[in-house]
C-alpha cells in the first residue's frame, strides 16, 4: 500500500514576537522583547484513508532585547538643537565594551527613530534611547529597532509613523525570512529592512554578503509583506494596553 | 549675492536650485564629480593610494606587520581597516577620540571589504599558529566634502592592489624568522567593491554623489556598494522613506558607476606599471 | 541628565516612618525583596531581579597570557556597567564613582575570596590561560545594586561553561561546543553580598534598601558572605557610627540571607540544567510576562500599608509558600489593612495621587459595575470574555462560571457585594468623600478603565493560581474582596 503524502508546507512568516511594555520602573518608556524560540511547520498529510494536519515545532533560537526611552529631557549644551529635539542612542552589548559595529548599529537605530519621531515639537530637548542586548540568536538589529519602536510607543512621545524591521537571508537559491543564527551559518547574504507604517516605504536597510539586484528587490518585497505582521503585532499590543492608559 | 543667500537660508537656496534641476556647483542632479586616483603615492608605506572625488580627498596607506595568530583561529592573518577623520578635514571634527562618524565609516569599510571578500585572510598566514601577516589599512581624510565612504573604499582597494608582500622564512625549532624585503609578491586581491552615495533631499529629490553641504541638508543617505555587478552592501541608516522605484533606480545607477570606477582604478595601476617598466629600462 | 533632587519632605517622611519601624513598601526592617533568576540560552547569561531592581550578567572567556607573577593561574575580570537604562543620571561610557565602588565590592566578594578555582583555568603554564570576564549591566536601579550585581555575577559564573581544550605537544586545540561538551568553572564556595542601610546614627538598620532609602541613609553595611557563614568581605560606607555589636548582629543575619540566596540560586541552576537536558527551550522568553499590562499606568509607586496583625496571620497561614507567592499575599494583606480603624493613607513624591485614585476607582468601579449589571451588563460580558480568551491561565473560578453559562461579571459582582458589605463603613465613607473632592470627572473616567483592566490582569496573570487562593476564599468570605483587588 502506498501512502501519498503531500506536504503543504505553510511556514510562518516570522519567528513569534513576545513583548512586555513598561518592564523597567525608572525610564519613561521601556519594552522587553524576544523574537523567536520556535516556528511552526504545518503539514497536511494525506494518507490512503485520512487527511490530517501535523504541527512540527522547530527550535529556532531566541533573540532578546530590552529598550528604554527617556524623553523629552534636558540636553547637554554641546548637543542642543534649536529647531528640534536631539536624539541620543546608547547600545550596550551584553559582554565587553561597545565596538565599531555596535556604534554603527547605534547610528542606524538613531537615524531610524529620528525619522519616526516628531522631534520638531520638542526643540532644545533630548530624547534618549537605550538598548541592551540580552540574547543574540540572529536578527539582532531588527529586534533592536522593533524594541526601540515599542519603547517609544510606551513612552507616549509623538511619532510620525511606527517602524518595523524585518531581516531575511539569501541562501543558495531562496529567501528565508527572519533567520536564526543557526540558519545564518549557511547564508550567502543577510539583509535587514525597516519599513514605515504609513506607506510601507523603505526607511533603513543594512546588508551583509553578496547578492544581485533582483534578489535584493525580491527580498525587499517579501520583507515588506512580513512587516505587516509586525505592524499587526503593534496594533494588538496597543489594543491590549490602551485600556489602561 | 549667491553666498549671502546660501548663508541666510541654505534650505531655500538648495530648493531653488533643485527646482531648476541643477546643483549649486553646476552639476545636474544625477551627475558625479570628477574623480582622480593616484597609486603608490607614499614611498615609505607598503602600499598606498590617494583618491580625490571633487574636493573630497582621502589618502590610504598600508602597513604590514608580522604577528602570532589567535589560538582560536590559527590559520588566518588580519586585515585591520581604519578611517581617520582628523580636525583638519572639516570644522565639524575635534581632536580627541574618533568621532561616531569615523567609527561608523571604519566599520562600513571593514564590512564592505569582508562582504566583497577582497582579500582571503588565509593567504596572510605564514606558519599556522606561529606567524601571520597583519595588514593595517589606514584611510585618512584630508578634505571632507561629502561621499566620504566612496572615496575611502576606492582608496583602500587601490592601496591593497599596490601592496607587495615580502617573502618570509620561519624556523620553528630555533624560532627564527627571516624576512626578505627584496623578494616581494603582490597580495591576492579579488575584485573591487565600489560604493555610490545618494542623498535624498526633502523626501523627494535624489542627488548623486552629494557634497558635505548637501549631506548636512539631506533628509536621508543611501550608500550602495557594487562589485562585479553584484551588490555587496546596501546601507541606508534611516532617513526619509524611499519608494521602490527610486531604490531600483539608485541600484542601477550604482552598477553603472561601479564599472566606470573600476576602469579608473585599472587605468591608474596600468599607468604606474608603465612608468615602472620605463624606469627599469632606463636603469638597464 | 542630572539626578532628580531628593526633597526634604521625602526625607523626613522616610525617617519618621522608620522611627515607627515602617517602610515605604510595607516591608519589615529586616525583610528582603523577593529575588528571581532567569537564564538566557547562552551559557553564563542570567537576569537577576530583586524587587524592581534588574541586573543582567554575562560571562565570556578567551585565551590569554597569564601574569608573570602567577604563571599557572587563569584570570578573572569583573566589570559593572551603569548605562542610562538603569537610571537617568547614569552616563554611558564613563566610570562614575558608584560604578567604581560596585566594581570594587564585587571584586572583594568574588575575586578576593578566591571562590573561583583559577588554577583549573590554566592551559599551559606561563603561556596560555583562560581569562574569564564577567560583565554586569544594570537594567533598572531601584536600590541595592550590590546584592543584585553580586548574585548575578555569581550565578552567571556558576552557569557558565567554557570550551574544552586539549594540548598535544606544541598544538593547542580549542574544541567547538558542538564537538565536545563545554566544561563548567569550578567554584569552591558561593559568596554573595548582603547590604544594610543605617539611619539615625545607627538606631535603625534596614535590610535591602530601595533607591530612595539609599539616598536618605546615613551609611551602609555590605557583607560578603558565603553559604558556609564565612565572611568574604565587609564594607562600611557613609558617616554613621557603626558599633562592633551591630556588625556582629547583622553579620549573623546576613549569613542567613546568603544561605537562602545560594539555595535559591542552586535550585534555579538545577532547573535550568534539567530543562536543557530534556530539550525544553531555554531563554529569556519566560521573563516576559505578556499579560502584564502596566503601560503608562506608571504604577511604580511602591507605597504599601503595614499592619503587624495581618503579617502574623499571613505567616501562620502561609508558612510553606515560596517567595513569589509570599509577595503576592503580602500585597493583598496590605491592601486589606484598610480594614483597620486607623487608615494611614500616605502620599509621598510622585505618583501618590495615583495610588489613592486606584483605591477610589475600585470602590467607584464596583458601584458602577453593579449599576451596569442591573441594566444588563452586556458591555462587561463582552469585555471579560474577550480578554479572558487571550489568556491561557484562566483561574478555575472564572472557568467554572463560564461553563455554567453565567456571565463572569455576575460572579464578580457578588464578590463586590460582599466586599462592600464586610469592609468597614467609616473607611469607605472617607474614600468616597475623597473622590468627590478630587473632582474632575473626565479623569475618573479614564482611570476607571485602568482599574478594571488591572483587575482582569491580576486574575489572568495567574496570581489566582496561587495555591492559597481557594483556601483563603473558603476560610474567610470577606477575603475575596481584597483578593480580587488589583495590587499593581
């Protein structure tokens, strides 16, 4: 007897997000998020008699970040801007001193948040965003940006739009969304995109590895589609928290 | 008149210019500044190059040193790129520890070189666990007038192309290292990544190869690095959101630009080789 | 940013409360805040929570050349970093006095007590040794950073595994963790810091001071103690005169506390190891409580009322429950202490209005709920069921009511009715009077929702799962009233 097994693989877009707002008592807004842990592979198995669905759970690492926001607060004289708030970002790796790569991460987060914030309504002040790495299992930069966005949301500061970061990787021939560090071992290139919630345009992009223009475009489209999932997550988060604001 | 106008309201000054599809320095929106490359410019360095894009000037020197490899990775050497933005290049910078901009530029340079796998680090290992070359790549900016990364990467690649590695012998038993400075071979450099910087002005207009004034007024920057028609970095650190068609246009432009710059590097190297052979002929 | 100024009234309040042996958060003078440990999925990574104080530690290692004076010993480096995340006045990348002090205290406690077997970290004498580095980052500073940081460092060290190494003549091979199981670090004993704050020239000594108590205190005593009751460090700070008797007395108490902490740490470590072996996912996922909804609630105000009678009763009833549940009960008790005829409603510093409001809201909410329910109560039914579906941890009671087809709010209303009935009248009157005084109807409207949600949150969150609950409800009918009451 031959069983015909058709695997209708329905892979989840992203690793599940988990977030708690206001985890820290001192900052004005804070968010702790973990991205990952597992993803579900949903298979439809058609045997001779039955058709049933199987869920397979894969352990996919767990990237965790905590973000805190102070602001608007008083600003150091050398950093004062007369027409808008100055944005300061501090990124802390969990071991060792921050290196140049961390400094670049800081710059990307800073510029991204600056684009999203309505800094012009708080001139001569500073908004301070602090990020602490807790666990890096792939997609640390996108996790940081999402955490920073949620912390800004929690602090209640005025924003033009929200931002969502999605990372993906290009393996030999296909594109895998939100790869874990284990996936990244076999990657040709890894890309991180940040989209705005208004028009879903590209706010920031950071890549490593080599890829073609077509692959870049394809990944961009795929990640944009996946970013909706994160915006949906923000929406559910706000829904959940709005009743206690 | 122009100068006063620029001081009083730089944004309006630019807006007026861009409305006529021309930039204050006379370029069109999508025109590059002239680029100049000179290789082997510094006699005391193991390899060097000077790149000038418009007024932006970067000198890159390479220094070679022998070291003991790390026990974790015992069969590779080091490539240590560094970008220095001294106070002399722009009034924005102050003496002291490297500014954030310099650190980000250093990291970008390192990322681009490793993404494009310009240099195989295993080629730098002389004796595993014992001896390996460290290649220090120092890019110093002499004049900062925008698109600093473009100039740095081109200078770094051109300088690496001029490096000649001396032959080394190592006697493990007696722990003696012998270096032959006269017997040199060039480094196995593959490819040349070429970055192209675009500035987004007031969320709409895209300028290519911005000057430092344009960079400071821009609402966003995009740097795309291309090697052999393949992308090795698309770097957009925030700034105004960019629609897909604009992004695609930037990518295509970067590809064309890469071919031109590649030819420029080759031409500079060919010119040097020609000179050298001429000199040798004269000596003989 | 500058540190906010401590007002004189805050200071005098804390001091006068202390003179009546009371503390802002309702703890006894020698009571510690509950401590929790979470592990990351990397080796040697943990978060320690002490009350609201949060600290993350990560251990890393690399091969280095040993010191010429100790050629066959590995290196242990301890770093405490204060980033602005912990408190606004901390600056990134600058060693403040506090950071230096913390670093030194930790070095005294962990490094100088020689609890880490450094000789086992030697690979080849005079050439290669392991340098173990412990990075402690402060996430939230709510006082007593020393205790939290020392415990985090110690826990991370005991959790850490270094890669295995083999030396074959000339070659040193560092094995990948996948290739050979990594090796834990040998610890001879487990020293932790236990700190006390001294007030009023040594007349009052409190354990585990909060941030505000630390700022008011005259001096501090920090003991480094291990589980064998051995002293591994002593630090006396500030300008309070501290007598020898005091040091002796509190050293004994500190030793007791150290034993508790180390036991809890070992338990957590064992559990983590068990999870890892059995393939259950490990990581920081668990330290996120996605049902916790405090966004913008700014419910950071920790003031609680203290009634000795209730504490005793609690101790009698709940002698065998663990720290976490103890805290819950604690708060419940404190809420209910309003029953007592002398209501000490205290308001200090920021957020005081919040707390008072919350209590008012509750009363008002209950009344409003009842009203709404009389009218049909549809609104609440919808609300209740939708939010309860989100949570997996429905407490039994609510599940039962749902099975019976009764709307959940009905049962809650009964509780309310009881609550109103049993709670003493004069107090209630007083609170209601306050509501009317504090006026603004719009504000009340918003807070109403807040309270209601918190109420959901607190039952959903699984506090209701506390094994004591049913018993308590059975024992004392009026206890339900304050049990379902939000505590934060």
